[in-house]
């Protein structure tokens, strides 16, 4: 019996995300990571994991912001 070739894994495309921290924030991040024996990259990915893993296809209605979000006075005007 001939052996089957295993399927090649799909190459993952990465995108850079750049944001700025103040010197104090960077020092705080480094100190926290050193204390927890982790890297800043892992800490940030874990912190925002909920948002970057669950909404790749669509965003649930509860997280969408409507154009007219403050609707306190709309109900009073209709009466």
C-alpha cells in the first residue's frame, strides 16, 4: 500500500499593528512582563484575544454602534 502525502498547511498571513506608548507606559509594560515571565507581544495578544479571535466573520448586533446611539428622547417625542 502506498503512503499518502499529508496535506500542506495553509500559510498564515500576518499583518503589522503599530501603536505608541509613552516612556512610562513602556517601562510599566516591561516590568509587568518581567515579573510574569512573559513577553510584551504575548501579553498584548492574550489581552485582546477575545476581540481578535471571535469576530473574524461578522460582529454580533450587541457590539455594533448605531448612528443615533443616544435615544433617550426619541420615546418621549413619539408620545
